[in-house]
């Protein structure tokens, strides 16, 4: 094999050196460029951090000062706001809790729920009186009081109705002017009145009718006003006592199943007591309830023609009595007439041996109806309607 010449070897060595030098130079240039880029990135980051450090304090939001809950002015403002909401929602409980007055004896007293309910209805319908009432609450004479940790506005006027422009109960005015005289409608007839429910229910079982195998609780305590917080058993008794007075004024004799809430009388026993008293008919006073709070109106209950516990003659009389009362009741009150509801599940009807009806005066789950049923004016309208229906039943 022929060996390369010296010149050729030198050329090859020089070529290798050139390539090595070129690669080294390229590496140096690349490193310098990368380092420059890194320095630029670091500088940009430092500038950004500096910029953020400058603007962050300017962007910090200073929290607004909060009202001092111990400040009487703040407390008064909050109570007035609650009262405004109470008017908007017909909330008797809130309104009653938030207002007090100083009696002539210097005692702090609460307004009656009856007066508060009437005032709420009035203020919701009369914007001018509502605004005037709010202005009175803001007056310096109205101060904040506290009892057992509960704050209230202390007013100087003991007559909440007069203060708000709400009319006094109609029967109060009439009583001052005229003394009612008995009328001859009763003609010696006797009416049994049962104020439905009682303070404490009795869950013991009893047959729903004579000879029935089906049973249900002897008696319940009833529902409660969604807005007013008044119990049904109390409302039923209030109206029943007023109905007693109205019927006696019309010449009827009246037998009351109960005149207090502290009793224990089952539904079957109530029906039997009514018959044993020698009464001609039985009126059972109740109030209704529904999961749908918009439902409002009145109805009566009567057995159907398929009722296995009563004769057809008795069923017909119960239905007639129920129809007379619901027609007159709605004519007197203006309530939505839901008619006569026929049912064979009511022990208080199935055990009756005299004509009977259940009067569901209205829905305690409906704000306006619940509030209205607590006013003296509306209770008198309900009583008048029931009494008118009884008159019509005996006259037909």
C-alpha cells in the first residue's frame, strides 16, 4: 500500500484544526446568545416584580367601616327595617315582638296580636299611612328598649290602631251605641258547638265510626298559623265563644263541647256529647292548612251518600246544613267558596246521631287569611255567616 505524502498529511491536519476551531467558535456564540437571553428574562422578571410591588398597595381595598351593633341609632335602624319587612309579609310575630309602649302606670307593655294583625292589614293597603307610621318610628321620642336580650322600639302611644289610622273593631263601636236584643230566629232550638282540637292531642286510637275496624287518633292539637303563630285550637275556641254569644242573641240555646283548651275529649265523644245534650244540630269549628301557601278559602265537610255509618236521611241533613252554612259564610266574609267537601273519614261526623257539619273557616298556612282570621272584625263576619247559615237551615 502506498503511503500518503507529507504535504497531504499536513493539509488533512489543518482541515481538522479548522473544523475544531469552527465548532468551538459556534459553541462560544451559542453560549453568549443563550446567556444574553437568560439575562433578559431575569431582567424582565425583576422589572415585573418591581412593578407589582409598586401597584399592589394601590390595589388593596380598604374595608368599609361596619355599623356598631351597640350603637342605639344602629339598633333603631335595624328594628325599623324588621318592622318594614313585617308589614310586607304580614308577620304578626315579628311586629308584636319589635314594638312596645309605656302604660299609664309606667309599665312596658306589648300590643295585642289582634291589634297588630289589624294594623298590618291596614298598612299594607294604605301607603300614605304606612309612610307616616315609618316616620313616627324614626322620631326621637321612639327609643330602643331591651328585655332578656330582645330589643324593641318603645313607643309613647298605647293605641297602635289610632297611631296608624287603623279603624277600631266594629263591634266595639256598636257596643257603645246600641245594646243587642235577642231575635226570634232560634225558636227554642238548641245548637251544640265544638271548638275543634285541644291544647294536647291524644294519639290513642278509636274506631272512625260505629262498628268500624278502621281507627285513627282520638284527637289532635291542630295546625298553627304560619304567619301569626296562633294555634288552631285557640282560634277555634275564640270563634266558637263568639258564635255562642251570637246564637244566644238570636234566641238559640247553646251547648258548648268545650270552653277551655285544657280538655281531653275524643272526636267520637264530642259527637256523642252533642247528641246527649239534646241539641238539634252540631257545628264543629275548624281552620284549614295546606302545603301550598297560596291556597285560601272556606269549606264545610259532610258525609257522602256512601257513608256506611249514617242513614241516608241523616246524610242528607248533614249535607243540607253544610251547604247552608258555607253559602252564608262566604256571603258574609267574601272568602273564596270551596264548597261542601264530602268525606267518610271524619270520626266527628261518623259518630253523630244529629245533623252535623265541620266548618273550615280558612287556611292558617296562607299569610293574608291567617292574619285576617285573627282580627276581631273578620271573626265577627265569620260568626255572622255561620249563624246566618243556621237560620237558613231551620227556615228551609
